[in-house]
């Protein structure tokens, strides 16, 4: 096994698109929290720390030509793939660097409006986390946004024994990390069946038994086999990043920004009794058994007054993420069901039916602005619509590069949209596009300018 400070490198990470890393999405999180996001009218700078195989950053660069994108990853195979994809799609505003975070701090890079680190922080060792923080400290602009996702406690508590045991058992097997993980996980499954109490309630043990196809080798290796793997409590992460002047803005998991959609009434009352905001967030994580956080931070961002916040929510770009007929106007939420089948929600969907635009551009027919905003946020939290760019960027070359890979070893089942985001084409969605709903999806893609 080759490694970088205990980080497994013999199996590449999976290829996919993370929509919450888009600038418009991060901007919306900041606005919900009452912060002014970075100004992007004259362009912007963006860095992806631990960019993996570069799929998300390449798509964002290809759909945001005014941005300057820099991806950093220590795995040679990841960077080679990212550069190849960018070259095939003729993406010229993205640069990739094969280096670690400490060395990246010495590169002649600009200061950034956005710095993102998805699936990195709690998978690397202490010195690497410190180097990542130093990079953000030195490179994030005043008023910029930083995104850090991480495995969270208490939600991972039940799987701590599994992760420790799978690494120990894997060390006794031969082969690459994926082969050794499989052998170790098989033994652990039999231990659980034999009555090992500490494994019986493990989410991962049960998922590997019941849904093994959901766990690809590139995922399980990079999730569980790193020596530095350690989930963290939200208070630990916030204290780490506060040393760089970073202030929590909100969650890129949009539903988590609204306690009414996340907590029961009694839970909200309990949380409200805790004065310190970080401790309150920690208690909230215990109530929902938080397992994975996608936190957005800002530094020295300007606070905006309620009226200005309302106007920014009305002006931000939004786009449909599925055909109108596929929207159920209800969705699961931590507190139960999120219900939004009403005139305002349907007006938002109808208004976006011919392309991305802002709420201020949608005919409201007497609907109050606050109702329009509230229902747009519900639609976004449910994944029916997304924060997006109101401009259209040609994505033909990008989608041709993605399509050429379908069915091959380097397949990237993603479709880029000209409004600054992309859709993951999983088996379920591919079936919908070919089945009884094919005409609806063809109309949806045509609306986005895609044949």
C-alpha cells in the first residue's frame, strides 16, 4: 500500500459531481445566514482542496467562465485524470496541482473568494489538517467563503469499532486496499452475525450486508482505510477554524438551516435554552444524530439587514433540478415530512419552467414575497430546484467529453447544465429518462438548452 501521511493512494476516489460546491449554492447559504456573499460581477477565484479526480471543479470551471479555478490534490492519478478531463472538454480556466496542502501554501496562487474542502478534513492526520487550515488562513479573502465537510459525531459513534477493526484486519491480507477491505469487511460481517454486540448496530455493517452494491471500492477505501480517519464534534471543528477568524455561516445541506424543518417542537425549545451558539449546535447534532456536516464559514463578511437579505433572496438565480411533473411538493425531513403543495411553490416551479431566473423575475399574481421566498427555500431544501446562474454557458464540449466516457472504465455519469450545475445520472434517473417519463425529461433538458 502506498500512502501520503497515512492516506491511502493505491485506489482512486470515485468520480462524481457535488452540487453544493457551486458558488451560487454557497452564496445562498451565506445569504440565509444574513451575510453578504463574495461579489462576482467582475469574476472570482476558487480553490478546491483535495479536489479528487477533478470532476466537480472541471464542471464548475466549464460552467463559470468568469471564474479562476485551482484544484489541489496529492494523488498523482487524481490530478492526471482532472487534467485529462479539462483538456478533453476544452476548459481553460482550471489549473490542477499535484501537491500536499503544506506545499500548496508556497505556490504562487491568488487569494480566493471561495475555498472548499469536501471529504478531506476528518480523513487526514493532524499535521495535514493543520496545513489545510494554514492554507485557508493565508489564502481566503476578507469576505470570502470556506466550505468544510466532515464526518460528524455523535452520528458516527456506532461505526467507530467497525473502522478500527476493518483497518486492523485488512493489514493481515494481501492485495490492494479494495481487496483487503473486502476481505476484512467479510470477517466483520461474520463477527456481527456471531453476536459481536459492538458491531450489531453498526450502520455500515448492516448496509454492507443489505446493500453491498451501494458501496463502490473507491468509496469504502477512502472512507475507512486512512490512518488519520477521525470523526469530530462540531465544536471541535469550529474551534479549529476560529483560529483563522472563520465564523460559521450555515450548512450546505440546505434543510439544516431551518430548525422548523429539522427539529421537533420540544427539540426546538430545548435548543433555544442554550445560550452559546456552538454548544447549541452541538446539542442540535445530538438531537438529530448528526453524521455528516457540510459547513460554510466566512471571514469578515459584511452583515446585511433583513430588507437587504430579502432582496438578495429574491435576486439569486434558481433553476429546476427535475421536470415539473416529477416534483411531489413534499419531501422527507429530519422533523418528519416537509410539505409545500401550495400556490406559491407552484408559482416558483412554473416560473422556472423556461430556464434559470430569480424570484424577482417570476410573476407572483398577488403572492406575498415572504411566501414566495419560503416556498422557494423549501423546494431547494428538497432538491427540486437549485441555486444557479441566471446566465447560460455553452456546455456542449463538456457534455461530449462526459458522454464519450459512458460505459468505459473512466465513466462519469454526469450531465452538465448551462446554468452552473450538473445532474448525476444514476441508474434510477437513467431509467426515468428512457421510460414512461422520457418525454418529460427531454422537455426539461431542452428547456436547459440541451439536446
